[in-house]
C-alpha cells in the first residue's frame, strides 16, 4: 500500500460488509496514504457500480490495462474479482504475500487457481521493483527502504 502510494498508483479499497465483519485492519495504515476510492460492499467481487464507474473514468484516465490485487479472502473475493477483471481484458497481478484466507489450504489453492486462470502471481517486492524499472527511478531509495524488512512468513 505504501509503495503504491509513493508511486502515485491509485488505491481502491473495498470493505466486505464492514457493519458485520469490521473495517480494514489498522495495520495497513490507510490514513497515511491517498486512497482514491473506498467502497463498502456485500457482493464478493470488488467491482461494485462505484468501482466500475471509477475504472471507466477517473482511474488511469479510463484506460486501465493492468491492476494489482491484494486482500482477503483469496479464495472468494480476490478470486472472483480477478476472474471478472480477466474477462474484461485487464492484466491482473495478484500479490501473494499480501493476500490471505481464513485457512492456509484455501489460500494456497486460490493462488494456484489464480495462476492457472492467467493472473500474474508474485510478491510485493517483485511488483514494486517491476514498477520502478531501474535504480534510476526517482522513488528507488524510498521503495528500497520498504523492502528491507522481509514480509512475514504466511505459509504456502
């Protein structure tokens, strides 16, 4: 999240029924970044009418070609969102170490299915360095600081 913020990549947050399930975890520190759009939802797919409207207008000036997904539940919301995006011809990058499920078994199988469906499954470090392109990028030092500490081992 912080890396996308530093690189001026629009951040869209959807929350699955926050009244019953709670809001986004405070560890993500969303208050410290510029969230482009935040939407409550009850459908599993994150492509709500508000998100679809933003995709066709304000996000990337309406020419959205690629998207980075992270979140929960990998085997439900992340997977259904990825399927819908792929069906719309959008390249989907799933950040494996930023996705989880209630069980490691569900997470592991979901990541396998996402890869088989055509998503690019990688790590946050891989995604951030792809976005930088080279050490000559003006944000290289700031992004390098983010990846110095390895992510938690969240299993297979």
